[in-house]
C-alpha cells in the first residue's frame, strides 16, 4: 500500500544529525569565503548552500548542531573567529593581551558596526557574555562561559575577561561556535526579551550577512550586511540556505546544479560526485574519532579483563573498510597524527585478536551479555561489526540505537549498564570525561581541549598535553587508552573522513580540515 | 436529502473524534524519554525537570491532562511548542504548514482522479485488450511503487536528466509568485498521486465491469439504448459509488503520504512538521498535528458518506 515505507523515510531523514561543532564553525567560515556564481550566469549572484539539519534544531542564535552553527555564523561574530583553515583571525577584537594567566584583555576594533550601523563597544561585549551566562536565558553556550568570573570594561574598546582558574583553550573556545555571539546590547538576542529560539530579521549582528527571511522548515535567506567591516566579504548578492535533510534529495539537487556546495555527502555518493564534470572536491580525515567508552563502575565492565576483551575484539580496519568505504583511518591513540600530540613512538595498542579476547573472557569468568548504546548509522554499523566479533567469543552484545539526548540521559541516570559507541562526548554524564573538543591555539598549534570530571583521567590528560619530554608524553599517551584495573578511560576506534564538493563556478571556496595533512593555503586574503 | 441520516452521521463523528484523540494523546506518553528530556537535554537538573513538568502540567494524571487539553482545544488554545521554535503557539505553526499540505494533497487528488478515472474506464470498456492489459500493468506498478522512491526518481529524472531547474528548486512559497509556487508543488503532487492513480484506476475498472454485467444494462441494450448512453448515464453512475468511496478515503491516505514526500522535497507542511516534532518529542505539536489529521480524516469520511446520498438518493439507514 502507498506509504508503507514511512519507517525507512524517517530513519533516512535522521542519518546526518551530527553535532560537529568545530566542523560546523569552520564550514561556516568556508562559506563566507566562497565567492559567487560566474558573472554571466545570472543577474543576481546567489550562492545556495544546503543546510544538513533538522528544522527542529535549526537556530542561528544557538549552536546545537552543525546547521545552526553555519546559519548563525552568517549573522554573528565573536570576539575572534576562525579562518577556513582553522587559524584565529580578528572578529570584534583585533588583538588579545594576557596581563596574567587568568586575564584576557580583548582590544576591540575601532569602527565595527552592526547591520543597522550601530557601533559595537565594550559594553555590548559585556552584555553579550552576561546574557549567555544568565541561567534564565537557557543558552546552550552557558556552560562554556562559567569559567569567566569577572568582566571589566576598561574603556570603549577594551574589555577584560578574568577566569576563575587558568584554562589554556579559553581563547579558542571564545572564537569557536561555543563562544558568545557579540551583538549590540539593545538587540533581541542580548536583551533577553525572548529566549535563544528567536532568530528573525530583527536579529542584527556584525557578521557578513543579515537574515532577510526565515521560511520555517524550508530555507534561510540572507542579504549582505552593508556595514560589514571586512572588505573581502561578502561577494554575493544573496545567500540562500535551503534545509535539505534528505540525503537523496540533496544529491539530486547538487547533481542538477541547484545547490552550489555539497557538505558531508553520504559515503556511497562520493564516487559519483568525484566523477562529475565541473565539480571540485576534497576528502580528508576529520578531527572526529569514533571511540568506545566503558561504564566502568557497573557490571560487566567493572572487570578490566572484560574491557580488554572488547578492546581486542574491535576490528578497526573492518570498520574503516565496511562502514566508511575506506574514508576513515584506524585510530590507536588520543591525538591524530597531524597534531603535535600524536606520538609515533607509541606502537603498542590493543590489536584485533579474537584469541586474546577469548582468553580475557575466560579469565573473567566466561560469557557475559551487555548493551551497546549507539547513535544511528554509521556508528550503529560499527557496533554491529563489534557485535559479530563478540559473538564469536561467546559474548552477547545487544545493539541499542538511541538518539544522542536519550542515550546521554539514560547513561547519566545510570539506568543502563554497558558501553557506548560515540563520536563526541557531551556534558554532564557519568562517563569519565566531560568536554572534549578540538582546538587550534593562537600560535598555530593544534590540540584538544578537555575538562574532565574524573580526576584520574584529568590528570592523565594533563600529563599528556603538557608533557615536557617525549618519554613523558608517550607514557601519558599510553595511559590514555590503557584499560586496566586502575584506569578506565576509553579506547579509540577510527577517525572519520570529511568530504566536501563544490561546483567550479564557486570562487575561492575553501574546505576546512583542521589539523589535517590536506590542509591547504588558498588565495583568499584575510 | 435525508436529514436524519445526515444528523446521525454527524453525531457519530463525535465519539470517533473523542476515541481517536484520546488514543493519540495517550500514546504520546508511551514514548521513551518524554518532553522534558527533549527540552533540557543533558543539562537539566532533577529540580529543573520537575519544575518544567509542573509548568506544563505533566505531573498530573493522564486522563486529567487529556480533559484539560481538550478543554483548551475547544477554546481555541492548542498550546505552545516545546522544542520546535520553542514557545510558538501550535496553532501558528499549523496555520502556516497545514494549508501547504492541504494544497499538496488536493493537487495530488486532482491528478489522481483526472488520470485514474479515465484510465479505469478505458480499461473496463476495452476489457482484455492490449489497452486493458497496459492499464492494469501500469496500475499494479503504480500501487507497488513507494512514494518516497518515486519522489527521488522524479527529482533525478526531471531535474537532473531533463535539466529542468524548477524541479530542483525545492518549495517556493506563494509569496514568491503563483507560477513558481505551483511548479514547486508539481513533482511532489505527481509523485504523491501515482499510487492513487493506480488505485482509482483499478477500482474504476472492476466496478465498471461489475456494473456492466448488471441486468439493467442487458435490459437497456434490449430496449435499444445506445452503448454510449448506457455507459455514461447508467453504468458509470452505478459503478461510481465504490470509486467515490476510494477517492474519499484516498484523501486521508494522501495526507499520510505527504510525510515522506514533504521530506524528500523539503516542503514545510504538516507531514514534515510531524516528523520533526516526533524526532524532537515536541508533544504539544505532535498532538496538535494529530488532532488536525484526525479531524481531516473524519471530515472527509463524513463528506463521502453524505455525498453518497447525492449520487444515489436510494441510500438510507438500515433501520429507517
């Protein structure tokens, strides 16, 4: 009967919902640097970029998903911003001074105006950050601003943020999508008249575009900000962001040249995209790793031998080949090899070895059963591969697919024993970590910034990132994925690939791969 | 018009509506998680969650919540959304999305009837000829095709291979012009209508064939009435009643089909919205949309029943 495939449709529509904050922010930066259609193409130069998001989550004032980050970065700016290649560039502030390790003194640009022509001053910055900090506003960015103890307006163009305790990645955090969007104190987003779900053409930022229309569930339309301070942007007359959550429709509309840029295509579509005439593309390993986290304080994984058995039963290469069609990379340690924290000297890891896994199972008392909580495909596919291997050694693993929120809630509420297969951890749960994000330090170093609830893991992480000599770093790195009776962190599975494609008519589009070998310089001045 | 028949039919819709809405309301509470988790995500403390539960009255018994909800509905208050555009009145979202879906379903219905009826008629008139076989093969194929797949196929065919840019542009609102608006609904409506064209064609064929075997047709021929007159005046009118039932039911089914089509074509109608609402567990919005869908189903069924009498005045209640 007609309509019998509802379930499949629903499942398909949700496959791309990833919270890739960093990727989202940098993709937004990439779009800003994208040029226009050829002059002879159409009278009005329209750049059309699909938003891969749920209409329910889309909120340019928030940063809950990649689509919202991209949509918001068209309108708003932060104190500093990222370039498409992941370096810090001026935003509202042109420079930062560090009088001491707790204080960040932001020097604001002299003549920055919002789209109405109102000058943005230090008081506006203060109001913007205080709005995010205010619990009543329910800002999803609130937690990231809790470290700011004091905000001092020094003069019209100077503001100091004083932290409670030293936190190296703070500057990067403020430049990332998690940082406060800076707007004039009398605009809606800051004044607290509405909550954060209130984007409309009334919302005015200092970004390159202003929202012309938000056709709910359909598309966002932007026009250039006439007062934008950066002379290079924007180079289009109109920017349209249709929401195309269905992957097949997105592919059809890109193939028919209705949309200009294809972000995060499905793995199965990539060969076809690569063969298209007039399409440029880049593929790289991204900054996101799939990993396995154990619930170590509950059975069955309160026994380290069972943890080790699962580690040895994980066939990373098969996940790379089957789930990602080769567009991923086996991960053996916490940092990717493109980062300074990767250590090539660390060669030992839990190799795929079912015999060893079986021995650990036997030592721990024999067969056991547990649940694997996973987000939808592709993570669920990885979980199924693990499930198959575990079955061979007499361990029953039940793959439970959950929404991100539901999974975290259940984990936090300690309702579910087992392990989780995730791409990014999130806040406030009882896993051994708390926040885990990718960062690029001002000097161009690449790192992870992390805040751990678990003292033990926090200490290991600190040792790892701050290790003064190579041996200490290797030692710390080895502890990071060590699964023993004493330690209970997580172990690494694969780094996911990132692919982007765009039509040649789009000038100067710069795909963003942070900290990757394929990172490239482009011709866009900044 | 038999007024007792009309009155009884209208009165019957009330218990149907009550039962349907109660089950819709009740089933929401069987879903894992619940609305509070959807709003607070992982950041909500137990105190915050309790506060929100109390704020939305979710801490009261379900029957009490249902009665309150229905009371509010009858007063025109459908509540506000929890997740999608938080705090927006559900009626406001319905006001923008429902007309789009109705328009899409109506267009699809129009296409289904305009093609399905003649196709079925031709098939019946030329029974067991190549015309009939072709029509039947087409009908079986049409019924078998998933709407979702048809949508994608039509996008690729018209937009990519035939290079018709209008087909790829996605939904265009009426404010951007009537022509682009209708063009943007063309492919979705055709994709949505294909299974119903097939359904109506099949029903028309079998109904007409049955009707053509009736005694009045034999008598008519014996009386020298022309074949043309027999078919269009008598056979069609008699055979149309079951077809009319299918058409009436199809409108409700078409609304169901819009869920998938609206996702494929990115049309912000109620099908799209209910998917979003279901994913985000926006209970007030799900309930509001379900209520509207139930109302449309019940209303179209009622209208179909009432129109029977117009088509065939002999139809009455059994006990009359």
